[in-house]
C-alpha cells in the first residue's frame, strides 16, 4: 500500500533534492526509500526502477529549466533573449548539480515525453534566432554550439575543475560575450557572401 500523501511527483522531487545534495550517484532505490521513510518495494508503486527514476529526473530538470528560461526571456527577443536564457541555464545547472547531471542524459531517453519537456524552450530559441535572421538550418547547428558551451562550462564548474582564482561567473560572462558576438559576426559574413 502506498504511503498517504506520497505520489510520483513527491518521489521525483525528493529524488531531485537527494541528487542535488549528494550527487546523482547517491540516488538509489534504497537511499530514496530511506529518505522517504518507506520500504524500497513501496517505491515500485510510483516508479518501475532506477532507470525510470533517472529518466523522470531528467524530465523534471528540463521542465524546470524550460520554465525558468522562458520566464527569464519573456520580455526580450533576439540575441538579448538568447543571452538571458544562457545565463538562466547556467544558473540552474550550477544550483541543481545532481538534477543537471540527469539532464545530460536527454538524448538517451529521446521520446515523446522528452520532446514535450523541451518543446516550448526550442520554439522560443528558434523564434529568437529567426528574429536575428538566422535560418532554421543554421539554428540547429548553433543550438548545438550553445548547448556544448553551456553544458560543458556548467560541468566544469560543478566539478570544481577551474583551478585559477579568477572569478568563474565573470569568465562565464566573457565566454558568453565571445560566443554571442562570434555568432553575430559569422552570420554577418555568411550573409555578405
């Protein structure tokens, strides 16, 4: 019998909290059950196992990130919106380290649920890029560029990999400037040809 007041979302939220506190590796069925003060078999009333839990954490993270990114850029457009969404993604990824680690498995679980978890976000990004004159085809490549930068930089920060004492957030802003300005220059040169 399921514990009163415990539903799938409560399980996912507690797993997210555990992942952020102790790392995604610490999220096991036993550890999660202990945190919820239930027996491990009771978790199977809500999830089929650890693999489903990881997928749910990935979806949870992308849904949260999407809400925050869209909210942060709602009054902006073009490069200003893209820049603000990048900042918000970085903030989310570095404040939710465990959930962010699960989010990196996005393409492992590509299906209707993962596509719907990010559909609003991608619609907004395509719209922002289109408003700057960037084609849909080019946007596909530039989204990979932005994703590579954001996920890579966030992973380095989350793992304490930057040893130099220079301010990490200032380095992020400089890197973001270089990336956005590089996109602008590349697009201008492409349009001149």
